[in-house]
C-alpha cells in the first residue's frame, strides 16, 4: 500500500477533472470503478476508485482518491493504492502500486 496526502492548487472541480482525465487517459487498462460525491453546507468531498493492470506486478491495482474542501479553503487530497502484492501473508512486489501513485503525482505537479 502506498499513500499520498497533500494540499492541491486549483478549484475543486478543476482538480477532480484533471485527476479523472489524467488517470483514465494515462493507461489503456485504467477504469473508474466507482465514485461518490457529498456536499454539506460549504464542504465538498469526492471519492474516486480507479483500477488498472500492472504489468510489473502481473495483477490489477486500485487507486482510491479523496478530495475535500471546506468553503473557499484549499483542496485537500488523500490517495491510497492497494492490490499490488502477490504474496499470501505479507506484501511483496508493490511496484504496481507505487507506479499508479506516481502517475497521480505527475498529474498534480
């Protein structure tokens, strides 16, 4: 499992669209598995779950992205990958998870 948390520049909608388009356009095997959006007063939260095939790991990995903003405050992002291990009792070969998170890092820079 790999994790990235940071404050992101841009409006909530711009950041969300950039992530969706960038992840789905960045890999032929990438898919948006599900999404959820919430609003409460001035607060917004969006969750996206992406999957893609990892050639390095020979399996599918997931990327869960959560965006949160309260009013006009900065947009906060939390992204966690999972599913890249091939072992039964401990994690080995997590290259696919790191590569998926690296793609998100590229989009945010």
